[in-house]
C-alpha cells in the first residue's frame, strides 16, 4: 500500500512539474510575440513621424 501511494505521489509531482514547465515556455513565447509586435508598432510610428 505504501509503494502505491509513493508511486501515485511521484506521478502527481511529475504531472505538476510538466505543467509548470510548459507554462513557462508558453509565457516566454508570448513575451517574445509581444516584444515583436511592440517593435513593429514602434517602427511604424517612426516612419510616420519622418513623413511629417
């Protein structure tokens, strides 16, 4: 019975760790996307300012 509980605990911990790591990758990717979008907006603003 104790071995079964240990196995279940290990599997739950592995699942939590996997979810946490994938969330970090997702947030990192979202941050890169936001940075890229901000750069494009900034470039467009600079081009518009040069036209004036």
